[in-house]
């Protein structure tokens, strides 16, 4: 039956949403007609009959919903009979209780016997409930507000999780059994922790749900066809639960599931026992994980056990004392948010932009982190409840809370309408007129200008309160006027602007530059004008050119303030040219004078840094935080930061992982170089930090490669017939500078790969391959991940020539074959190389075996005369090929007599000649500690060891500095002659006593 033309009160909806409504009604009428035809064939009541019975008030509500929400329209087109059903049960006016939803969904699943059907039931249940939620949110019956809407979405997610989990447990009980009881006799089930807005009970209409899975105790399942370890059982159940909500089927998906907040993110196990989780957070928990755990709440499975787990983790989340140490972390996070918004042009994002949703949440989390341990009233997951408790604790004035709460509600209401348009997870304001007016209608506001006026007011208030809580008191110090003795003080800002714009005559411009300290004013002016007149600049879009025009006077002023203005300008301009099409970086420098100052300082000191920044402008972000810029991270912090970085990238996004790894590596090396130039790090520490970076990257790359191969082919077989585990059972051995903990800025990585699997075994996956093939592919994969070129370059150059038999040998060897080669076939020079080897990534148990092999080989007794002759012969060949060829006045720091290689050979000779009598010499792979051991053991005179260390440090320091300055690695004879004489003297006494 066709509905009458006046069924919908179209005149109640303004244009242009009315046009969208008319189109929606045409589609819906067609769907109703088709549904009526089907009902007639089945001799059932036509759905249109129930539509005709709708009251006029209900039809007005329908018109409003259809005018705003494509989500509701698409649902009704597919299921036109649902509207009458929701009306009949009262769900269009009142939010049902969580218990009624749980009961209804459980009843719908009673007779379901396969997963596909279960998925369909879950998805249709979610769609029907979301139709009611959107309807109530847009029409606002009594008692409905943003908080009620977000609570309903959260309750729906919990109902779907609980119902799916219960069905899966029952469905797979015959195959997998049930978990064994706990030690106290209680049952075990999966614990599902809701994080983020789900944990807070404040989901938005299109939220992902962030989850962590846990189980109480280890054991084996009982009653199934095959017992499973609890870890495996709960992993399987967890995987099935994710698919039950997240998998896209013909009915769409229920909820997108994000598991990256679990310990170690995508690199960690999907499910953890209570003991493992407690150990992780106690030993390795990071600051951002404290933020995340603020919202943790049991949402499905064994909720009582979940409460027990969270109670055990409270000391990690909430400090017993007032944690003012968290303030610095919060300020860094604030800086990161601002930086990300500026860099990515996200000003129209009402969540991340200034004065947005995130800033309100941040204010509340700041107080929870800092004071939650003492003020236990703040130990709640709900933002609203925590915010309302702040005045009574004297932490925020009541009038501030009275502004923040409704302002936050408005931002979330706006977010809900944006997402109701198309069921998309978005917080970005629309640009089209139709979408804007639909948003205004959804908010029950007059028009889009009214929405923006309210939004501007709300953002300004939120930003003001955010700054009052989080602001750094030093931020206002950036407007300090020029000092009287400053060279640039004689040139005011307008003169710099006029010079850049070409408004000064050439002679006046040269005089101005000269007065500001530019020694080569003519060349600097020529270079500057070449940039301004270049085709790149002349063809810039307006907003980009405005940013450049605003930046350049500041840049010239900063160059004049630097120690070497001409050099600074010459080295920075290529960077400016590199970012002319990525003008967010121009804005970044323009709006952060401190970053500009550090840029000039670093580029003046090092062309290498200038080249890195020009090649990878994303590194400019690092200049915004001087505290970390000049303070390289230790290995533990590096590993944490890399895990966090990779956790933000989807697991299946290999390109994203490669890019993230490269940006991380470049940024961390920049920190080391900055601290090196600033003189805040001793040479040995510089090499330590560069080595830490490589080790952390290698661990990550090994994990990625192992996961990639095991996902495709399964796990290799061990020698005892058991299977390898998700932890990579593989070793990456570092040789050379990496092994000797002496990496420089441009060092490549000398690597050897080892494994310890069954020689004739194979993997156990769907596509099994021989162990030998598996580990060869693993090695190839690691090399690919390290050397592949992306927009952010490569990670490292890799040299595999030190493996057994060199380039003609296998890429990957078993540890037994490696040991046999070292004992039977290796040349003396290969044993010299072995001195500077150590495990840099891989399996702990295999590492112990390698240490045994290395110690056994190096500690073997050798003929001293034969060893001495072979070392001298190898050294002579190197000098002939790599040493200086007649240059005078300077010497090659590495290869000439008395240089670094001589000292390395001395250390290697000492270890090989004396290791069998002095096993302490076998402990270390780096030259400095070998020399210290030679001194402590009395095998070399203390004065000789001291002079060798001093010479080695001097040469390495000069070599590091030349890498940063771009100069050849040579040293003036006059500066190094004493060091060379000392090294040559020891060489002759130890290796050439008869000459």
C-alpha cells in the first residue's frame, strides 16, 4: 500500500536538509513497497500498515531523523519493519535497560548453531539498537541527553560482547573444553577489560572499542576432545570474540575492535594471565599506559575477576604520593597534541583541535594522575563523575566545572551528529553546505553560523581552562627582546622583512647583512634572492606563500644570532626549499621561535644534521622539545618509545611500520648528534646511544619478520621435536662497530644470523616449509626491512660478509654449523672479527649458547709466533689498500700507522694470544674494556693501556666530529703525533719485537 503524499510533514524541515529528506523518502517508499509485496506473497500484514498507524508526532520525529542521518535511513531501507517494532516496545522514547538487552540477545542466540548465523544476529541486533539510539539522540525525548546516548552505546557494546562470548564458550566447549578451576575452586572465564570511552561508559556513536583480554590462572582445559593450555584456549576464544564483533560480513560489522592497548601492543600476546599482566605493568609499564588504565573497566566475561585484576594494578596507575612528576609528561603530551594538530592541519577536528574534546579529557586525567593516589575519589573511569568531584577536592573552582561540563556535552553532541550522518568515525567539521545545515538541524540550532558561533565560544573556554591547568610557565618567556650586545639588535624586524621581500636596494641589503654579522654578505644575499625568485616560490599557493613570507624575517634574524650567520643561512635554505610544498613545517618554524633557534644552532655546527633535516623534514618536530632533543634516550626508554610508535600503526600496514621505524631511527640519531654538538655527552656515550638505537631497531625488525613468516608458514621444529614459540628463536650477531659498541653516525651494520632448529624439520602452518628455507627467508626478510627504501630512507646498510664462508656461504647458519666452522675452517682474521662480536638481538637461551661458542673459540691456545705473523700480515695488507698515499701534514685516523685499526688489532691479538690464560679477556667485545682488562690483569703495563685508550678516544672523537662536519676523517700530524708514537711503540714491543 502506497503511503499518502502528506505522510511526512516535510514543511517542518528547512532547506537544504528538506531536499535530502525528499530524496530519502523516495528511497524509503520504494523499500516499503517492496516489503509490502513480499508480505503479500507470504500472506502477512504489510509493513506500510504499521507505518500508517504512526502518530503525527512520530512522523515529525521520523522526518527529522531522515533529514539528518543516513545511518538511520540505510537501516530503515533494509529493514522497514523495524520502525513499528521499536515504536511498539517503546524504544523510540526510552532507553531499554542493559538487562533487557542482554536477555533479548541471549534469547535470539539460543537456537543459533554456527558462527555465521551468530555474527548475523549480533550485527542485526546492533543495527536495530543503533536506530533507536540515533532516533532518541536526534529527537531528545525526556531524559535523553549526550550522557544517556553515550551510555546506551556503551551498554550495547557490552551486551554484544557478553552474548558473543557466552555463545562461543558454549559452542566450542565440546572441542576445546572449559578452563580448569582456579586454586580457590572458582570458575575461570575470559576477562574483557574495556578501555578508553568504553571503559568510561561514554562511547560515541561510531567508536572503536578498545579492549584488553586476560585470564586468572594458567592450566589446561577440561572436558574437550583435546586439552588446551589456558593461554591457547583464551587466545582462541579472544580471536573468535574479536571476529564476532569486528569482522565485516554481508550484515556489516558490529563494533570495530582495537587491541593495541594491551601490553606490548600488536607485538604482545593477545591474552595475558593475571600474573603476567601484573609483572608487565610493574616492570615495564609506561607513562601512557597509566593514562590508558585510568579508563579500564571489566565489560564482559568474568567481571568480578576483572575487578580483582584492576585492584592489583592500582599501584601502577595511582601513585600513593602527589605525583608531580607526571606534570612534565603531561606537558610533553600537550606539546605532542599541538604539534600533531599543526603538522597535519587538523584545526577543524573537534576532538584533537584546540579547545576540543581531548583537552577537556586531558584536564580531568591530569588531576587523576597527579592526585588520584591520595584523593581516591578520583579513581573512577567516568569523566563526568571525576569532573564533578574536582570542586569538593579544591582542585577546580565550581564555576570552571559548571562551564566545562556543558561545553564538553556540546562537543560530544556535535560529534554524535557528525557520526550519525554516515556512521563514520569522524570528528572533522563538514565543508559542504548540505552537511553543515544537517548538522545544525541535528543540534536543533538555527543554522550553521549559529553552530560555529557556539563552537567558537566553547573552544575558547575549554582552551582557557586547559592552559590554566597544563600550561608551562616558561611559555611566556619567548618574547624576550634582543640583548644590547646582540649583532641582530641593530636590525629591526621590519628591515628583515623588507630585505626578504626585495624592497631594499642591493647595496642597502648587503650593508644590512654585513651589519648583522654576515661575513659574505654578497653571497648570502644572492642565495636568498635566488630562493625568493625561484619557480618553486613563485608558484606557491597563497596560504603557503604567506607562511613563507612570515617565516623568512624570523629565519634571517635567527641566522644573524647564530655563531656563523653565513654558514647557518646556507645550510638552512635547502631545508626551506624542501618544505615549500609542505607548508605545515613553515608554520611550525614560524610559530616556534625556540625551534628556529635550535635549527640554526645545529645546522651551523653540522652540515650532516642540516642534510638530515632537509631530507627528512618530519624531524623538525624534534626541535619543539629541547629537553629531549639534547637528551638521548637510554635503551629502555628507546624500546618503550618504539613500541608505542609501532602500536599506533595498524598491524597489517607494513609500509606504515617501515616508515615509523625509519622516522624513529632518524629522530633518535638526531637527538644523539644534537647532544654531541652541545657537548652534553662524552664520546663513549655517543657511541653507546647510537648502538642502543640499532639494537632496539633490530629487535623490532626481528619481531616483525618472525611474525610475518610464522603467520604464513607456522612455527619451525626444534631439535627436540617441539615447536618454536611466538618469541623469535633466532640470533642476530653484531660484528665490527656494532659488536664493539662503537657505532658512528653513518656506520653500516655487520651482521651474522644464527638459529638452533631441527636440521630436517619443517614448519607447522597451513603452508609448511623446511626449517632451512624458513630461516633463510627470515634472514632475507630482516635484511629487506633494514635496507628497503621508503620516503624516510632506509634504516641501515647491512654487510653480511663476516658470516661463515663469506658471500659464498649460507645466509643463515645453525649455531652448531657456525661453531664447527669457527673451530675447523675459520681464518685468523675471522677470529679477530669474532673478538668484536656479540648478540645484539634475539633469544636469551640461544644467546648463552653463542657466548659459550665464542668463549671456546677465542679461548683456544694458539701458536704465538704464527698468530703474530698472521696478524701483522693482515694489517700490512690493509695499510697498502686503505692507508694514506703520500699525503703530508695529516694522517688517516683509522687506517694509517698509529691509528684506530692498529689499536683494534692490538686488542684482538691480545685476546687471541692470552685468552686461554686470562679468560677475563673473553668477556668484552669493545676495545676500551679489553684494554682495561689487560691493565687489570697485568697482561700489559698500565701506562701502555692508558696511552692506548687515550689515543683511541682521541682518534674516535675526531672521527665522530668529522662525520658531523662533513670533513675527511683525518687528523693534523701535530695534534696526533704523540698518540701515534705511543701506539706504534706498543705495536712494536708486542707484535714486532725483533724489528
